[in-house]
């Protein structure tokens, strides 16, 4: 999950740079969009895989009930927001949408929720 957060942080940084160039109407650095996509797609896949494995690990390895912690429920919110950001991003990539701000907001909120989930997960470590 840490690797997924780091990669998504890089994607967020590139996405914010894209937003800044669009908002202030400055030239976009060459290859920035492609770089954002190159990091964002695997980041979402890693984080969603971690989200799926987490409850399985909690039940199978530790004998816990799934989603019985603040960490688990914030993880649900983070996963949902990453899915929403990915859907908006896919539509933007294919030229079927102009919802740049909705994509940016969903991505930013997803990162915030993921960071809160990461911090909340510290209490669950053995």
C-alpha cells in the first residue's frame, strides 16, 4: 500500500501541474499528461488491489471481522473516490468529457482519504 500511495502521490503532483498550466493558460510541459497517466493507472490498480486484499488478510490471517475499524471504512471511501477519479480520468483521456475539475477533486479527496486510512492503520499493526 505504501508503494501505491507513493506512486499516486507522483500522479497527483503531475495532475496538479497539469491543472496549474490549464488554469493559468501557460504552456503545458512536454510529456506531462503522458507521465500523469503512466503513474496514475498503476497507482489506482495497486491501491484497489490493496483494498481488496486488506479485508481478506484481516479475516484469514488475524481472525477479525471485515471492516470493523475506522481504517476499514476510510479505506472504503478512499477506494470509491479512486474509482470515481479513474472513471472521470478515463472519460477525459478518451475525449468524452471536459470534467477536469471533477476529476481533480475526486483525485485529491481520494488521496486525502487514503492518507487518513494509512494513519488510521498504524493502530492495527501488530
